[in-house]
């Protein structure tokens, strides 16, 4: 039975209690293996058995708890991204409209209340004043605030109360006191203090908080949305000998795309003709353009800077780099980290507890009027809104309403996902793709990072480091003759020699009678001269000069001590020189390892090389702990041994032969190359292969987790401080609602400060 993962939009969620209800409903559906709901992105990520459950069953389950599940959209299509952007803008406009309408009616309420509160003057008399408060507040509640009331009704009806229930109960109770007070004017009810004007103000502040929160959430996700909207809309392709402009979605694999200077590369592909430099900053975060020639891979949406490139389209749709980035970011945003577990448990029972607390508050004030009245009398000395003369029932209702509207599950629900959203978007802009949110929490405790030598610390390919001429020929001539012979070879060392000659603008000559001895060397005739190069034994067979052999032995010993592989060159049966190659250390490796140490992480190098070679590389970059002669399938065992010593281990490797070790590590950091980022074994995937990217990943993970901790602290702290004050009658309901709105906005804006982190 196939297990699939789907991403859907969930409409109608406003707080963490909404998230808990939707998540619980999805998990209870037969065939669903797991479900994670994200308040910040308003999405649900569901793992399900495709043969046991479908979209209709999932929609029905979500509908039963009062919310709507929208069909999945293809996130990699530019149209879908633009549609989502338009929806976000429409949500902000709608929230702004409701807020403006609410304040348009609430401001007259405030202006009408001020003379009565300050001077005891009621414009239009007591009856007109009470009637005006009820009518104006009712307009605010039932028009701009009607969606809040509808949401409260739906969630209450389905027995999954959310934060809107608290707002609805607080505002309707306040409005009801105005109705009672109005009826008392006609002798139809006992005299009662009216809070009707407060109802409109509470709703106006609530809608203001909803607007600011909606706008802030949109800004928090701008980083990834900006990346998504960078994709090209059209492509120029060569078909039937002519250039045609077609939509990107009409491209086919194998199409030859013509990309002129200043244009975006429409989709991932391989350069088949032309030379240019390409701005890949959207993928790697690096501002320096990358040189591209025939055979090089290019990434869709990157920008061609100079020459005309002809690129063969190799990946389309979900296969492209951008689609993989989207998928990984979605996984990160949909994941939950351990620290969020406690917050989830609290929010799942938050609203019922607040309702009970509000009821208990009212009962306590009524049951012990002398005690609480004394508190009110004391507080009235420094809090102008506390009026102990209202009567015990009115004071009880005043405190109960404040409890309802001040309690805030929103801040708890937004604490983790907003930080993850900003962190993952910021990471995507810098070529750091966080696939597993839990890695962010684990990273703060990492004590050891295991670095694979080849491809992580070193470049992973041989390069010529030394060309040493013997006597008769110059080093340039030795390199020219050797490269001319190796031009017919596909061996990595041979290619390195050829690339070195071309890099120095040394022209190659035609070689004849090319022969190769596997594992030994090659020989050919160049310019009428017999050239042989390869292992010392292969070349010694044609050298009969003892003094030359002595020089070779001494030179080889010196080069071997530097972890270099040597090729001996002979021309016409006489020693010509030695060419040394090595897997060069990346330019930034030493600096990055020094930085890792400063972050309190001990670097360990792991390699299949012998101790001597490994030790030389380690010494060059400043690593003291080396694990050598390790086969690829033994790396995971070595990581486990470090973990058994109670070390928290991160592993950085290329994600291919290092996959088992990456999975075994507490945090797996997979280093991708170019468009090849579909690495399932890493918790964090780095687009750029430099070791400095590992440092950036560590810094980003720690900064993101710090923001999550700050958000959760302030969310819990706010409720722990504010709710008791409301119980004691010391919080005005309007101020309580303003404080509640501020707490949610504070969490979102604090998360956005992540964007200022210096990586």
C-alpha cells in the first residue's frame, strides 16, 4: 500500500486551538499515518495511505470540526505562486477593511464615552446614551466582526472551541449588559452597569490585531515567496531550425533553450554551446557569478550575465532545483520540534481552561464580594478604570470578560512556525535548506562535527600542484608533452594534467600511437618524440641512468610526505620531470574549521585514506582528530562510536556514499553540488559545497532555535502574568484585548528579526 504526502491549505484557522482541532481530526481519519498543521502558513501536511483515504475523506474530517481543506496546488508553477501571493494580498486588504470599518464606528463610541467618564455628562441623556452604545457596538460586532462570531459559532457547535469563542463570549456578554441597562431604563429589568461600549472597542482591537498579524505573517514568508516568483515565465527554444518563444510549462526535455545576456535560464539544464558567467545567488547566496562552459549544469531562474548560452533542458516541473527547494522548505515548515510539544499540549486544552477560569472568576467575585471588593477599592487608587462602586455582579462580569479576552493561545501557536518560516526562507536564500525542523533544536547541543575529507574538506578532484623539470626541458615543455599524451585519456589524473596546461594557455600537440597500461601509465609519440608517463615503475623500465633514479626517489619521497600523487615523465627514454597531483583543500576549509572551533564544536575528519595522507590534510586545515582507513559502509559505525561516548554528533558529507553516516548522526548535513540537491539522508542540505556553508548552517540553526525559545517564553510569560491580573479585576477588558493582540504581533515580529542575523 503506497504512502503519499500531501500539502493542503486550511481555511478558517485563527489560533493554536484551531490547529489542534484540525490536526486531531486528520490523525483520527482511517488511513492517515501522520498529520502536521501549521498556523503560520495555514497548511496541513498529511502522510496517508493513498488506497485507504482520499481528498474527500480528509475534507470531510476537517469540515466536521468547522474548517475547510482546499485541494493541493502545484507549488513549483509560477501561476500557483502568483495566485497564492494574490490571495495573501487579498487577505491583508480584507483584514484592513474590517479594521477600518470597526474603528470608523468605535471612534464615535469613544468620543461619546469620554464626557460621561470625565465629567458625568451624557449627551442625548441616559436613555439616548445607553441606546447609542448598544446600537453602535452591535454594528461593530455583527458587521466587521461577523466572521469572528461565525468562526466562534462553528467551532463551538463542533465542540472544538477556538480563540474566537473567547472573543465572541466577551463581546456578546458586554453587549448584553447594555441591553439589560437599556431595559432597566424602561423598568423592564434591574439596574445594571453597562459595558456595551466596551464590546465595540474589544472587537475593534481584535480586528486590529488580526490585521497586523496577517500582514506580519505575510512579511515573514516573503523570503521564500520571493525565491519562488523569480522563475522565468517564457523560454526561447530552437525548433525546426528556428527560434520560438514558448511558455516554460510547455518546455520538453531535450529542448535547446537560447539564453541571451541578462535573461533568466528558464529551467535546469546542461550547457551545450557557448561560454558565459551566471549569477546563481538565488540558489547559493553567493554574489560572485559562476563561469559556465559546455558540459556545465545550470539552474533554472538564475541569470545569464554575459555570452549567449544554448542549454539543453534536463529537468522540468517537480524535478527542478526550485521545486526541490520548495518541497524541502515545506517539509521544514510542516515539521515540529521537540520544544513545541509542551506548547501543543497546553494549546489543545487552552480554550476550555480559559472558559472555566472565566466562569470561576465570576463565581469567586460573587461568592466573596468583600475580599474582591477590597482589592478593587485598593486598585482604584492607581488604576482609573477600576470602579468599586459598580456593584459585586458588575465587578464579577468585568473581571470575567477581561479573562476571556486577554488569554491568548495565538502567541503559543505562532511561536515555533513563524520562526521556522523565517529561518527556512532565509536559509533558502543562502543555499541552506532545512528539511527537518527538529535538527534546529539538536544543533544547539552538537559537540562534535564529523567532516568527510573528500568533497567536503577537499575539492574531491585531483589538481596539478607541482611540475618539476629534470634537466634538459623546461617545466612548461614537460607539462605540454604530458598533457598532449593525456588528452586522449579519460583518467581523472590525466584530465587534471590537461586542465592545468589549458589553464596556463599551453597549446597541446597531436599525439600518435597512443597506448595505455591500466593502473600504470600512458605513452605516445608527440612531435616525433616518444613520451611515457605514469608510475615510477612504469617509467623506470625505459630509464637506465642511476643518477636519474636517485633524483626521482628523493623527489618522490618529498612529494609523498605532502600527500601528493606523482607521475614520472620520460622523453626519448630519458627522465624529463615529475608532475604531482593532489586533491586540493578548498580555499575556505581552514577558516571554516577555525570558526567551528570558536562555536564550541570539535571537528573530526573521516576518510578512507591512510593515516599519513589523512594526517597531512588534517594538519593543513587545523584538525586534530582524524579517523583514517574507513570504508564508506563503516562511517556510520564510527559516528555511532562517537555517540556512545556521549558526544552529540553532526555529520557533513556529500550525501551519496555518506548517506548511512548522515542518517546515523544526530544532525546530518548533506552537501549538494549544483542542481543535485535531492538528498534524502540529510536533515540540512547545503547547495554550495564549501565548508563555510556548514558554518552558516550552524549559525542559522542556532539563531532560529534562539528565536523559538524567545517566542515561547514571551507567549507563556504573557499569559502567566496577564490572566491573574484579569482575575483580580485589574485589567480593563479593552486594554486586555489590546495586550492580547500585541502578544501575537510581538511573536511574529520577533521571528522576523531573524533576517538581521549575520551568517
